[in-house]
């Protein structure tokens, strides 16, 4: 039996508050939502989800693999189109891992007693995860 998804692809857009971080065609997108990790393949049912702190992973149609830090935002899937909208998003290969680790240590040292401090920790953790998965 032939694979129904062969030859099909996803149209993906990863958009941060002020810019498009990446846009292109992909075979699969993996993201963590508040309901758990989700893998999106061509033909996926419509979905609207809230991203949980972490990374978004993409395998392009050219078999390139990339990871982006996307600690907050939304994912929308419909008709083989995946939109990931995040206030902060950054490609893992653009992140200096050592700097990201220092930022995480600083964020954790300041405490997490406010929403802003918790957001700083989530962003720093996502940046470290994306850089580690890329290296």
C-alpha cells in the first residue's frame, strides 16, 4: 500500500513578534504544547494549541533539520499549513550555547517570584535547549 503522505508536504511559517524566523516546506514539525508533544505530518487534522516552553523541530523537504527556541506562543494547523506564532523565537544555530547557559544561570539566580522572572527563565531554558539540539 502506498504511503498517502508521499509527495506531500507542509507549508510552515515560524513567526516572532517582529519578524518571520523561518518559512518553507517541511515533512514534519514537532512542538510541545500544553497538552503534550505533537508531531505534525501532511494530512494532520486541524489543530490550535498553546505552545509550552521549549523548542520547535522541523525536518524540511530537503532533509535539513533545524531547531528553534519558541518558549511561548501558539501553533495552528489546517490544510497542511502550520503557523507557529511566538513572541520570542530564535533559530538554534543562531544561539551561542555558552552565552545562553550564562543567561539561564542569571535568570535562575534572580528568582522566579514574578511572572516576568518566570518568563525570563522559560526563554533562557528554551534557548539552551535549541542550541544544544542544534550542536
